[in-house]
C-alpha cells in the first residue's frame, strides 16, 4: 500500500486474478479542481480531438486512468483509438517532447498542463472530465483481501487517517499546496496558480462499476466482475 491505485489498474489486476480489495478513497473527479486534458503540440497540425487520427500521443501510463480517460474522449468524438500510437511519457518531460515534436499531443494534468500552455509549446484540445460526473473515484487505496481480513484493526486505523488527511486538505489549502510543492519541487508561483485535487476518503462499488463500463466500451474487460467483492465494507 505504498501508493494509491488508479481504478483502471486496480480493475485490470482483479481481472488478472489478483486478490485485491479497495479500502479507502483518495481523490475524485471534480470540474472545479485540477485540470486534466489533452494538449496538442504547436506545430503538430492538431487543432481538435478529431485531428488525432493517425497521430502519436504521449500518455503518463499505458492503460492507466488518464490513458483510459483520453481514449474515452476520443471515442466520444468518433476517433478510432486503434489508429493512434501511444507512448509512455512522464509528466516532467512532456513539455520537452512536445517542443521536440517527438509526439503530437500529450495527456496531462496541472501543474504540467499550465506549464505547457504558458510556454507556448501547445494548446488544449480536450477536457478529459467532459461527461464524467463529479465525485467519481480517480485514485484510492487497496490491499490484498486476505491481508484485510486478517488485519481489520489496521484497516480501520488507516481509514481514520485518510479521513483526517482529507479533512486537513480541505481546511488547509495553503499547507496542502506547500506539501505538494515539496514533493514535486515546484516553485511557489506555480503552486499558487493550480487548483488542488478534490479529495474523498470514501470508495464505493458503484464507482468501480462506472470505470468497468468505460473499460468495457474499449474492449478491456474479458469477464464478469463482482464489484461488491472489490470494495471492503
């Protein structure tokens, strides 16, 4: 439990036979929080989502949540997602690869989203939250089902700590930004310009089910999955 799971990676793990259960939420979707979108390179010739056909896109992780969100948007706009080349492109290098023309567009989030736009290296062509309801899980914590059953007191204590941390972020936005800055090594002017992510300690089966539907539309679900068994009561 060193790092939170994205819903898509979690679902793929369960589908692959891993004994995983979600125990606590972390972040959720909000149209008033951190921006997440597709930015096309200045010289790529891409002016809209429809122009991505046959292009190369940099994504922070193949089959991770932002990749799946980007493919969802492209399908919504009638783009054949199999016509596109995908390259894993970590956030810190996205500005450089766009400027170099290594990829035609990148899937990104703030503060990297704003940094690329401010540099003039590219322009936003899509909001990945388009059509996604507020309050949908974006990241959460999970452990093996066997471990969770054998350590209920630890799970309870962990959930309490996540609940406390989420409330701290909501009550202390400046201190939360400073903590983000320490981790990402961002200058203060950049930190002040970004919106904090929406945080929630809750995780519910219906949130997992929503992502299963999205992945099913992309041909990524191969079997029936019991969402109730994927979230610990």
